[in-house]
């Protein structure tokens, strides 16, 4: 009995210091039916040399300028042949059993599902990791980490690709778009299977990320539908606007509070 093909897509740009960890986690998956695509935005460091050293195992890759992370993801989606896709950014990585457990949780029926696991936020600095649990209450929280979300290809066909006018919250926008119309598509996997690098793009532009979240909330929810996430988002905007007046330790404690 054949198992469904899963596409893992890594979007990258000048990621020479973190890319190999990501690539290795893909090749160490216990699931046997995976294609791997790398969409590079025109790196000028040694990223391309790293990619070429693994090219025998990579299904497809290219390197060319794009309009941002979600434009690059959309390119990967259009090229992917899997029944479901997972976006694994450079610097992030999966547990070896991640894809296998996600597919099994849906009994192999993955074309029309969003299958999300728990994840761990890890740091380059000697700071303890933070453990986050997947939640589908998008009117209360962002809820998911796209590095740990397997998305059925049919849902992209039905609901469209990522909004590439958003630079940081296109994945949240997509989840809410689906959730508002087809909540039954979401399946949780009660394991910590994905690892997200805190020092990534969203964290480096945290204030902009929260402004985009506010924009997405207004796009899909009435004021009363999303009071919890409005309060958290507005508080985060205020706090991050004053971040230079707050000690690094205090910023870390606030980060933990608003990520619960």
C-alpha cells in the first residue's frame, strides 16, 4: 500500500550558518515518501555551496531574487507534487519522526487537512527553550508554528496561496482564512516535533509582526470576536515600541508571558 507523498519546502537567504541543521533534519525523517525543495532568494554567502553539496538528495532547488518570504513559499507550493506540504525555514528543524506522526494522525488522509504539532522555541544564547502547544483558537492566539504544520495541497487550491503583501504573518492569515470556513480541516498532534529558531525573521522584526497581526485580525474578525488576541497584540505593540527602555531580562520574561 503506497504512502502519500509529502513535500518539505525550505525558503532561505544567506543562511550558511544554520542551513545544514535544517537539511539534515529532513534527510533523517523516518517517513519514506518525501520530496525536498529549497527556494533560495539569491544568496551571496556560501548557502549555494551547501545546497549543491546535497543536490543528489534534493528534489528541486533554485536561487533567484523573490519578493519576500511568502512569495518564495508560493513558488515552492506551485512546484511541489506532494499531497501535503510543510514549510521548514532555514535554521529550523524537525524531530526524525515528525512527518510520520503527522501523517499517521490523519490516517494518511492528508490532502484536505492542516495537521499541526507542538513545537519548541530554541535560542542561540544559553537560554532555556520555551515549549509551545498548538492551538486552533485563532481569535485568541496565533496558535501555530508553520515549521510544524503539514498542509494539504487541496487547501491551497481551495483557499489560495499566501498573501505575499504580508512580510511576516502570511501563514497566520492563511490559517484564519481556512479556519473561518473549514474548521474540521484542523488536526492536532500531541507531540513536540518542530524546533523554531527564536532569532529568525519574525523576531528580528517583532514590532512589524504585531502590526501585521493586527491587520489580519481586522481582516477576518469583528471587534468582539477577537478580543483576547486584540488585547495581547495591542499590548505587544506597546511593549515592543518601548523595548529600548526595557532590560534584556525583562524582555525575555515578557516574551514568555505573551507566548503562553
